[in-house]
């Protein structure tokens, strides 16, 4: 990506890190497939706040949904046979989960029970859901990433309607990952990790999409992961190998770089705090949550 002039650098601080007692020193099915069989004590993603200021996270390789209280106390809300990745709240109070093994799930935070929302399409399993968001009208958008990439550009982006209808918006994605809607919800942005880019999907009145294009192109050994957006339509792109969140204005021009003070595997970013103007970032390589300040509140704040 061309940054001219060089954008300002925004610093971060470590808010909290997973306690040693919660780290799992074991090889899992996920680490065999994604980390060369190495022992991975945690891999946190999916930061998502509830109305009480609790921050929910996933721990992918160990099938856990975690909660960090406003006092920075960590706890396990649910542990099950899955690989949870993205999280988002449904208007009915359920915490929705994009689970690589099991499809789209829902968690009742009161009792920690996890159940299916949609596990298959036309009796076929998904490739491996990664992230999801809910539109104002209740539509659930989610990415089906699997192990796709430039060698196999068959990743999908779906929309699940409240009436149960499932629309496939994209079927040729090279590793569709994080996604976010524009403030007017007329455009869907999708991180295509192995393409090292962010795609822009116009959402038409008939429910389809057309003239899909690359909104931004990056570089590095991995690529864009989680996305979020502020009220002004600035896009925040967490890059999983460059140790930063890149901020792009509505024209796709770089306006800031939020640099990690910890590791380089920056996977997700969300807004929170009293005025919804603090940025919270997951560094999966160290199991840390970083924070930074931004001058415009996030969407929904």
C-alpha cells in the first residue's frame, strides 16, 4: 500500500494479558493445521464488549469463550468442542460465534450454553467460518474462509436473513476473514487475508452485490484480519503480520498507523470505553489486549 505522505503513528499500551494459569501448553488439532504442529498456549481473537463493559474474546485452539471484566479479571464463559473465531452480539442478547468446526453458533452468556444457529448449507458443511456481523435489520453476514487462498480462491461470504434464507454474496474469495458494514450499511468491506487486501462489496437493493473491487492492497507474509469502522467511515484494518492496525479514510487513503507495543500478530480491533472512542486490539502472538485512543467514536457509540 502506498502511504504518501507518511501517516501519523498512534501508540498503544498493553491493557491486559492472559494469566499464566489460563494458558494451555498443548498441541491441538488447530495448531497442527495452522502452526506447523507447534504448542500454542492461546490464540485470542474476536474482541466484543457487552453493555456492562465486559470484553469477550475467543481462544481458538482450545475452544474457549473468555470474558475480561472491567477490573481486568479473566474468566472462562464456555469451553466446548470447537474452534471459535469471530464474535458479535445479536439484538436478542445472544452472543453469536463464527466457529471454524461447527458453523454459526450462539452463546447464552448467562449460563454458558452453546447451540447451533446454522451448521450446514444444503446439507454440506461450511469450509470454516471466520467472522460475522449483524446489520440493523437483523441480517447476519459471515465469512467462510477455510484454508482458501490464491491457490484456491473459493472462500465465501454469506448473508443469513432473519427468516432463515441464506444468500451467497461471494464464492471466489482468497481467504475471506474480517468484515464490517459502512455507516449507511450499503457497502460491506471484507478482509481477504491471502490476497493481502480489503475488498469492497456494494450491497444492492435487490440483495445482490455488483462491481466488487479491491478497496486497499497491503503486503507482508500474512494479511488483513479483523476490521472495524468509526462514525466517519474510516476503516480500521488489523494486519496479522505487520504489527499494526492501519486506518484508511472512506477513499482508501491511509490516515494513521496504530502500532503494536507487543507482538506482530495483530488479529482484531474494536471500539469500547465510556465514549466508545478507545480502540482495543488483540495481539494473538502474546495473548495480549492492547489499547489506544482515537478522535472519533466507533460505529454504534
